[in-house]
């Protein structure tokens, strides 16, 4: 089995692509992993009408930005730890700087700020065209540790065993 330090950015990109593909709403919305170079992750959410929150003003629903930041930050946690482990969201704060406009893809990145024994601290941001930042997020994720992470989690993430482990 490959260790964390031996995994390339390309391997992380494929692993996080598997991760977003097993979550039904991120899969259905077409969320794409653009880059994964631990401890930073970049994703793109292609525009489609299901993201619309205010059709009269042509604005993206705020929940879409929250989902994107939660997924970005959680993905940064996976590749920021020495070995991937299950880390549910403990807290997510989203600061909305300006409305996200309908008709434009959403781009985002997140990174690990600090890792403690019990919590991983992250930050992320979402932008549209010309890096126009629309939201920033601060996410904290509780570490359940290797003992509470399903056996084979990392191997499934990296495609070393079937994902139904």
C-alpha cells in the first residue's frame, strides 16, 4: 500500500474525484476536482439551472455556496492528514461577500490551516469569472481517528480496492 508521502497530486486528484462521485448531490451537480496538491484542493462546479436560487435577479442559491465550501474544506482535510481518516464537519462558517451570478461556473479552493489531535481547521473561498470572490468559508472538522475510520477507507479512496468497502 502506498503511503501519504508517496502519493502524487494526480493520485490525490483521482482519489478526491472518487470521493465527490460517491456523494449523490455532488455527483449529480457535476462537481469536478481540478487540482489536489496537499494540503490544497481546487474544484469547479459547472453552471446549470439547478443552482438557481433567485430567478428574477439571476442569482445562485446560497446553499450551493455552502455545499461547495463544505466539500472543498472536507476534501482538503482528507489530503492534509498523514493518512486519510473520516472527519465529519464540526462547524462551517460562510461569509457571503457578494451574490453569485447565474450563468457562470463556480470555482473554489480550500486548504488546511492547522491540524490538532482532535480538530482540523480549514479555510476556503469561492469565486466566479476573473477570480471575483463571492464567498469565504472557515470549516472545522472533528478527527475520529484511525480507530473509527472504516478499514480500507484510504485504499478505496485511492482505487486500490472496490469503493464499497
